[in-house]
């Protein structure tokens, strides 16, 4: 088995079964539909040994100025040959001048640093069965006319335009909202993912709103396996643990390029839970 036997191709739907097999090898919980969602808003690359998928990576563009690099997996038998670096170089080339973000494992950290990424923070993953909590009475399910407002709030909080992703979530997720004077001020989404459900994104003006939205979703899905990924800077990780959602890992947030999200630090709302570690 030589490097010459490996070819890189654009990821297509016919590669997804192989991608799912790789993610299972890596002990990721992703279902095929989770891969499909990511690919539908991304430019994916696969490495093939003959017809077998042996590595994957995706570049998810958010407008012309930002992208996330995600779904980076190399078959265990293929590591140590420079394939991971080659995949990263291809994804970064497709990103062009965009500022790139990713969530790294400790194992991947040295490679990403060599490619110009710098550490910016930490993501913590919490999961477990949704506890029995009382549904807050000032939260409601979103209505069809709310979507444009949800896209705007996500843009303000995340710092980049993610309308394509939000359009997909509109089809696949349920949204809870907090209104004031008939206007949506905060929201949270829940959808099928991995072993059960994932809550995210959660966009709110403060910790109280974020916790209220999460409680509303937990109350409506009691006993169901739920996952939430949050930045440690949000300070809700300890609260999630108190809700019975154990801290089971996470990753290191990294950036390559200009800090294009700087303005979000003074925004009136922020992201309290990610869509996923892959998509931000």
C-alpha cells in the first residue's frame, strides 16, 4: 500500500456510507443523515484507496469571509503518512482567503498549529437523559413567520451569515423562542443527532434566557438522550452538569486568519450552544 494508491476526490453522496464507517471507527455517533446535513452546506473531500474511503474532510463556507474545517477523519491504518496534512491543505485551499475555524482534538493540535491555526478557547460536550424539569411558561414553539428573525439573530450572535445552514435547520429542527412585544429575542433548536437529540444553536441575550430555553426543550423531551456542545466562556457548563447532563469531553477551538468574529463580543446576544462542533 503506497501513497500513489491514494486519490483525492470531491465528496459525493455515494461516499457517505464509507464516511459513516470511518466515523464509527473513530467512535463518533454521527448517523448518515448527520453527514448528509454537513455535506449539503459544505465542500467535502475524500481520500480513496481504490474505492474505499480512507479519509474525509469538509470546508463549510459562511459567506465570503469565513469557513469551518470539519469532519476530519483518517483511517487508523493510514495514519503517519502525511494524509491528514494533505487533506487539510486541500480544504484550506478551497477556503481561499476566508478566516477558518475548527474544533481540534489534542491529537490533531500539532498539525493545525503547523498550518497556522491558533488556540482561541474550549468546547465542552454535555450529554445524558433529559431530566424531569418544568417547562417555562414564557417560552413557546416558533411559528412559520419567525424564520427570518432567527437567521438575523444567528448572524448577530455567530458573527457570520449562515442562512443556508439555518434554512436546513428549519426543515430538520424544532425551534423554541422567547418573545417580547411579539418579536423573537432568543431561540434554541433541537433535532435528531447521533444517539438521540442535540440542542443547538442556542442564541440568547443572557445566561437566564439560555437556561430557560434549554429547560423548555428538556421538559418536552424527558427521558430522551440529549447532547449539548457549549463554549466554556458561556459559564453554563456547571449548570448543565447540575441538570444531569454529564461532561463527556469536548475540543479546542482554533482559528486561522483574522479574528473576523471580533464584533460579536459587543453584540446584544450570543451563541450559548453550537449547531455542532463541526458547524459551529
